[in-house]
C-alpha cells in the first residue's frame, strides 16, 4: 500500500507465550515480553490488531499442537475430560477406562483413563491474573484492538476469554472508545 493509503487496513498479529515456555520463568518475564513485543509492532504505519493471544505459558492444552497433539505431558495438569454435550446417538463419550484413548497423534498426551491435559500449575491463579493485568495495560498502551484466541474453551481458562473474564484472570475494565480521525477517503481514479 502506498503511504497514506491506510483506509480499511489493519495488520493482524498473533503472539503467544505458550511456545516460549522455557522463558516463562516468572510474571515479570512474561509481562516484559508482551510489553516489548507490543511496543515493537505498534510502530507500523498501519493500525495493528492483536488478533490472537492467550494467557497460557506452556503448550499443555489438549489438541493445541494438532489433533491429540499438545505439549509435553510431564508438567501438565490432568483433569476429567469433558462429557459430550450432544444428545442422543451423537452423545458418544470416550472410553474413560482406557489407558490411552485414540485417535493418536505424535505425542503421548492423549486422553488417558478419562483424563485430559491442561496448562501446568507453574503459575498460581493470582500470578496469571497479574499477567492478564499487565498484558491488558500493554495492549491499551500500544495497539488498537485485540481478541483472545477463543471465546469459550471447555478445559482451558487461560485460552478462553469468557472463563478468563469470569474468573478475574483478565481485568474487568470499562473500555472507552478512542478518539479517531476518519481517514480521508479518495475515490479511485478511472484508468482509460
């Protein structure tokens, strides 16, 4: 796009700390990483949207890597897998007594004995809430819009906007619409 031609243009950026889990040693490190990344991307000539992000600090989430491929199961928490939410003949449950439940991916982090992996307990709820607060502060200071990776996730509050909001992992703040100057719109020139 030519300079000044920014009408209806936004850059979509996806930033996760889940795959940088060795660097996620404490709240300050995670907060600093988000702050530095968002400061770096806000300097573009186009508005920037943080189109995907999450509070997760590891890749334990079930199916995160691919179908039945999450992260390393050694540091993950294990919880009861969700029950089917469909009714009738479509309410097929997994075999909750099976050692490993297929289909199988490339990692051994599949459902086992009716348990599914979720994020590790490396950070407490209070620490994750502190991360949520500082991430939101960095978002507000540096970019124009954001959306968490998914609105609702049945197992992972750190990947779920609704659950993170309801449990206080992200701050409940009133948002005020920023003042915006409408870009000057030019009609396209006809080429003859």
